[in-house]
C-alpha cells in the first residue's frame, strides 16, 4: 500500500484560496469580528464533572464546540488573508487544544468506569468522536497553514504531531477493544475512521506505520460499507445519514484522492449507490423530512449538501444531485464552521458545488428520464440480479421538485431554528464486543471505467510542500476534493487485521457519469441560509450529537446479522406481492439484504389487497407522479420497514421494524401525516442529550416511549424496547401497509394496523382481538393549532400549510394531552407545544376496530 499512497505533503487536496467564495468568507469574518477581542472559551473541571454529578453534558460540550468553531473560522481566515494577527490567533487555538486535558466528550470517556475518576485520565486517552474530530481539525490546519506556522510559530507543527499521535493514532493502532469496532456497527465507525484517515495521511511520515494505519482504516471503512443494507436505508433516519453513510462516502473520496484513484472506490458498493438517494426519498417538503428514532423532522439548515452533491455526481444520480443543488444559495455561504474544517474546506474548493445554484425565479420542472415502470413478473429476481450491477436497478427516487416550494418557508406560525445541530450531535451508538473482521475486504477493488477528470482548479498551494500539479489527475475519481475530516467514515473491525479482503490494491477509475442537464429547481428561500449568525443563546445541538447511541446497558444490537444477504424470492407475475409473511421472530431491519429500496405499488383503490411481505421482498416501482408540492413516488425500504406514500397534498409515512434499532424509540407501527410537505401527525424526535439518554433510564424519557408516538397503548401496556419487540406479518400492497403490532408489546392476542393513502385521504384502521382487562388508547401526536370535538380534531398546520381534519366514530371519546416544549431541541422544530389525542377504545370491547380518517379541510 505504501507504493499507492501519495506522500504526506501531497495526500490531502490542494487548497486554492482563490476559490474561497465571498459570502462564506464574509460570514466567517462577521462571526469572528469580536473573536480577537475576547478570550477563548475556557473548559473547566467542574463543567466536565457535571456529566457524572448531575447528568448534564451540554454545558461543557457547548463551550468545547464554541472553541472548535472559533478555531475553524480563524484558520480559514488566516489562510484567506495571511494576516499575521489571524495566523497568531490560529496558533493560539491550536495550542489550546494541544494543552487541553482531553479531546473526548464527557459522556464517552471511560475514565470513570476504569479508574473511578470524574476527570479524564491523561495517561490513557479515549478515542471517541470528539478526539477524532480534533485530530482531523489539527491535520487540516497543518495542511492549510503549515508553512505560515513554520515562519510565525516554529515548533507548533511538531506539537500537533505529538498530540495527535499520543491521543488518537497510537490508541487507534494499539487498542483494539473500542466498542465502535464491534458489530453491530453504527455511524461511529465511518466517522472516527474517516477522521483518523486525515490524520494518518497528513501527519505520519513513517512509511511502514502509515501503511499499517491506512490498512486498518480501509478495513474499517469496508466493513461499514458491507454492513449497509442494499436499499441504502439508515435505521437512525435522515438526520444520522450525514454522519454515517455520508462520512463513509467522504472517507472513500479522500482515500481515492490520496491514492490517485487506486483505493476508495465507492462505486464498488451497490448499497452506496442506493444510500445517495436516501435523503431525497425521505423528503416531505421545504426543510421537512420523514423522521424516526433520534432524528429531527426539520433538521438544521447547515448540512453538508456539497458532500451529497459530490457523491451524486460520482454515481450519476441526477435526482440526488438536484436535491442537494436546491440547497445551494449563491448569496449564502457554501457551508458554515459548525460542520467542521474538513467539510468547510471541501465545500470552499469544489467548483461544481459553487456553480450548483439555480436562478431564484426558476420553477420546479419534471426531472427528465423518470417514467412509470411496470412491475415485471420476475421483479424480485431482476432486482437481485441487478444488485451487483454497476449502474444498479431502477432507482426509486422522486423528482427533485417535490415540495421545495419556498413561498411557505419559515412563516410566522413556524418555530425558528434556534439550535443548530451539527456533526458533533449525530454520531453515537452502542455496540457489542464482537470484533470479527470477516468482512474486511482487503482484496483488489473491482475495475471500473475512468471517470472524466474535473476541470483544473489552478490551485495555488498554501503549503510549500504541496504539489499542485497533481491536484486533479485524470486517474482520480470524481470525488477528489478534500472530504471533511469529521466526515471521513470508518467502520468497525476487530483484532483480526488480515488484509486478505481489503480494497487496498489499485482500482481503475469509475465509469464516466452521465452528464446532468441543468436543473432549474426553486431555491429553498432565505430560510436556507446555513450560517449560524442569528442563533440565539439556546444550547446548540451539533452534528457532534448525532452519533450517540446508548453506551449503557439498555442498548440492543441492531446490525448483528449484517453479513447475511438472502437472495430475493421470485415475484409473482402480477403486481401483488406474494412473499412469505414476516414472523414474530423475523429480523425486520437489515435481514433483507437483497432488496433494493423501490416504490410501493400505487393503489387503484384504498383497499389493501396485499399479500404478506417476505424478508426478501422487493416491491418494484409502479408509479411516479408529476413534480409538485407533496407529489412524488412511493418508496418502500425493506430493511427498516419504512413506507412513504405521496399524494397531491398529503403524504403518509409508516414505520414497522423493531425496537432495538440504533437511537431507538419505541415506535413500531407509528404513522406520520404531512400536509403540503409539513408534518401534522408527527414523530416528536428527541430532546437534548443527557446522561439518561443512553443509560438504563432512556425509556423514562417521554419522547422515547410509544405513548408519545402515533401508536396504541394496549390494555394499559406500552411497547417494550428490544429487537424482539417488532412488527410481524408485514404486508405492503395496493393501498399502503398492514402490520401486526402485538409482538411489540410482548403480549398475546392481536392488534393489527392498516394505513393507506388514496386521493389525499389517509385511512388508519386498528383491529384487535384481546384477552384480559385494561384501558386501550390510540395516540396521535399533533403539531400546530388543535381544536377537538366529538369524533374529530382539526389542526392548523405549521408554516400556514393548511388544515387537516382527523375524524373517527363520534361515540368514541377522546382526551387531549398538551405537552409544553421547553427543550430547544424540540421547541425549535415544533414551537411551544405538541398536542396528543388519546382516543379511548376500551368501550369497544376486547374485540373491535376503529377507523381514523385524515384529510385536508379546504
């Protein structure tokens, strides 16, 4: 491998400050205006110890992330201006991190468990998301400002290398019992591996050691890629995609650059082709997405859209590329510092991303090339055969124009996004102790045709040791610009570091992607500004938060059966899905390794004349409707059992799955209903992380419980947490989905839910056969202004999206529970409160049914 890698001085992309766009530099300058007049944030022992004293982790982390963001903007401004004052300020920030006792976040450090200490043990540094982030940041700063530091602050670069080695590289190489190396893998794996990759490529001069480190990293990346289901779904949902699959794509991008395309071939993985479409497949409208688990329904505006744009270009996915481009506002920064220095530098030096903006007056238009595809008689067999094909089977994305109308953006009734979750918030998950490396993939990467080289950037190297002549060589894959060190993904691997199957031999470049026609989508409007300049003092959840799952005893392995990839059973000759039912003990998440995410059949009627959906089912696209707000295709993700159906103005999402997923909420059978792209029947998401979030008391938090999802409470019982508490006998058919919920409650009897959408009318039917006594309620959580009468509730949706009427049998009583939202993680999305309907069906007897109808009130 040593022969494949460029030397450290050339292994990160050449950074041309001439490409730094004015809006981004202007935004950084505005936010940094008073930086030099005030002290750097101070991290105190008492703040760190709070996690162990009262469970508060946010106070310390907010100061840490403020320090991190300040260093990022200072470093970029130092490079852009070469102002000695900014160079000194960047050196000050670097030394502060070098002298910081720990780079680990309090909730992750094992010093308390191993040594009984509430403070970090500096002699045994812990490698978590936070430590990887700092190592990445310092490596990029060394690349960006190295020669300037040599002149202004000799000796500082040696200190960087010493601290990164001591805190990150040596622990990574020598300690192989990290929980994030064990299966089931989560987004910690690509996140940490990607950050370590940046540090190893840039800061390690010893050729043999660099070779060992990169082999371990490549193995970890490959193992995470192998763990992804063929449909590309992420069980944590859309929010966590950015710090899981996206970080993997960015890491492969960097590895390809550092090896001139010999390594890091993302196109060799069919699941990665599918996961590039995952964000827009869950898009509801505007800034709203289908959310599950700890994800947000309205994620932060500052997302690394450039990374999705780059990956979409690599795979030739026009719809994903268009969806990303719709978030590119030419008058706004390309990204802000909350996403990390690596991601910011990548966005700043990607000409295709900077040119991706669309005219503000453009109207959504149908995306060319998307036409209805009938279900073939051998749909499943075809999908299985195509799974390994370079160009993948029919992608089931809906056209970019869906629900991106900017006229409704951020109207008065909608709560402002005051907190800005960033990569620091999105990465944590629990894992077991299995460190098997059987999927390490250390074999040569399959060949692919050369990709057309990007246009020469005419970069001017900032570092004297940087070679600009090879910055965009033709052998480099399309994704060549530097991925963010925070995003460079990695995967879990164990003590077996065998190189027998790793993709560490030269790989031919990828086939040329089809040219993408100019896409004239509407911009998302002023509310898409990714800066955080108007952020109030509320706690700032960050991407750093989006990676945490229970590290405590309440966690459930969710991907432990990732290696199995069953072959899809042949589909019947008719559009009906004649699969075998999923039993109570079936793994409803990632066992369906052969299924591609495809559109569910469009209904001729709301009736569900479906047949049981088997583990290998691959419902094939049968409908794609015109582009417009709330209009698109229907999508079914077999691996997570998530169905999304879209009508003209109303959309329905239903989740099956199980209660042992990463960042799990007890939500089997829950439904989401959106009007005009805005959720009305909602999944609340999650509050600010505390010690309880990933401990034994997780399910005492109201947002995690089934009673605050759109599910029933049966005979006084709520759903239980664990993989075995799952949907059963799941059927997807002509109107929607039908599934058995009783197993999620660990009870006998039957509770079957059927949910369908037809002509913008949602019908949810619950039928039960129960034994014993107790109160049974059906809950619906609503966002907006709610009025309730006998047998109905009217909701005025957020963002003036319209009115929905929920109606049921008037004789069935309904209580109303109002939940005031004092946590900014929830209030920033939903406003001051959520309202829950508690429909009491106890009086209907041990055997009965209830239908709920949801439609727009015009």
